């Protein structure tokens, strides 16, 4: 990374410039996209393919395949302004540092903005960039407070090349998520769960071999493999084996579940992984069944590309206590991010009737559509069971009164 100017500057002003420059990018994303537009952006297959390619390109950048360099005229103009001194000058010095460091941070900032733009909340781009820029600027602020520690900082060298390369492998793993989104949208069935896990294993295996010094990349410094790098390599290989073992449905994958296609994707229709709950996929049909059986309706607003939905479906719904409560209701699953009229209809129902666009959303209603409970993503099984019981208790009272 380029070194900041040695000229003494007000520490808060300099750090503020770094935070402000990065965060403005996030604010711009928030202003350009509304919640529903973000949903369409996130699920569009062409956008997901473009984002997947972006992650691959950024990974190649981290591997040392090429460098990203800003136009010289842009850097020169901000440098000229920074020489003026005063508040404006020191602020521009921070902006200059941000722009010149773009060569080193583009691979991270680019993918952060891509991921934030593809998220389902308007504030994510702003908060994401604010968090990144604050972490990026905090060392300069702290070193200004304690300048005696500046001389003890490690110098850039081979270790930084190794870290960048390892991050490149992580970006390749992340790229699969976007390619998977497009595959699911078009229902091609290429990136099924076993194929996805096998590709993750292959990337982890190559990354582990690189960290252990068994493979070399361009600009790799070479030399002796230290104990820390060796430990990371061994753990990466172990993680890859764990992912490969996850092809077996009986092996729990924990956090990795959020990034994987559902186990049913690519399988014959009617395959379920959430116990014995029978799901319908039509809201009106669910209301008719509930009226005939005098039951409440549990609505699961979900999406094929929703990571949190996969976590809930594979870690919370199969729990016996949750199964018991769901069996007392008519369960309907409304997928809002597929191509076709039905998904558009369910997305509109969620936005207009329940004033929500975030997935997943769980709502309990009576056969006439009266809402008696609402919950979002919550992996605490006890809390989710309490939500189901409390909502059912109030809803059943209404049914008992015959209203």
C-alpha cells in the first residue's frame, strides 16, 4: 500500500477523508437502488453471472495476474489539492491516499460493493463501506495517537503477497455463489449441492497446497514456509475434506449451509429435508385448506437464492419442537425470486400485504388472512418455537370464536 504523507496532519481530518471517500460509494448505491429494485438486482441471472465474473477477475488480480491502476490525471489532481494545507488540504491528502491505495484495495472494495449491491437491504452498501473504511482508516488514527509504534510496524513483503493470494482463493469460492444463483434461476441443474461442494473442495485443496509451499503463483516470494503459514495450509486442507464429506446428507455443514443450494435442487420433485411437513406452494389454496380444516396458515416467504432461508430450512425447521408446531397449521411456501408470474405475485403479496421485502419472512394468518404473528431470520430454536406457539394461541382464540 502507498504510504501516507509524512507531513503532520490533524489525525481526525485525515481519517475522516478516508472514511468519507469509501462510504460515499455506499451511499451512492443506496440512493440508486430501492428495496424492491435490490431484490430484482440480486436475483437477475445476468447480474449474478457478471458478479461471479467480477469475483474471478479480482481473484486473478490477487494472484498477481495483473494490477488495477487508476488514471494518473485523477490522482494528480487530488495530489495538487492536498499541497494547499489547512483543513481542505489535509482532507484531500486523505482522499489522495484512498485513491492511490485503490490499486491494493480494489479487489476487496469491488467485491464488497458487488455483494452489498446484491443484498436485500438498502442500508447494506452504506454500512458495509462504513465498516470497511473505518477499519481501513483506524490504523492511521491510532498511529497518530501513538507515533512511537510506527517504527515497529512490519514492512510490506512476501507475507503480504501470500495473504493476497490466499484471499484470491476465497474470492473464487465466493464466485460460485453468484454462478449458482444464475443456475438456480434458470433451473439448469448444473451446480447442484454435490457439484458445488466438490468445486469448493478443489479450490480449498489448491489453496492448502499453496500455503504449504507445494504450489507457486506469479510473484510468489518463495523461501521457507513458516509455522503459521503451514498451519493455515493444513487447516485449509482439513476444511476442504470436511466440505467434500458434506456431500453426504448426514454430515452437518454449519455456516456453509447458507451458501449452498438446497439439497432438493436438481432432485426429483417431492424430495423433502424438513421432516414430515407437507408444503403447498399456493397462497389461495392454503387459505382454502385452512378454512376447511379450521386451522391457521404458516406462510414461508422464501427464495431459491436466499442464504438465510437455507439456514432456517436445514437447521431450524427440522427440529422436533418446530415440526410439532408446524404440523398444527397449514404450511405454504411462497418462492419470490423465480422467473414467472407466480413468484411476482408472491413478492407483491409480501410487499403490499405485509410491508416487507426481506427474506426469509414467516407469517401466521387465519383463513381470512388476518395476521397473528410475524418473524424473520432467527436461528434460536427456542425463540422460534415461542413465536409459533404465541401466534397460534392468539389465532386459535379467534378461530374458536368463529370470527
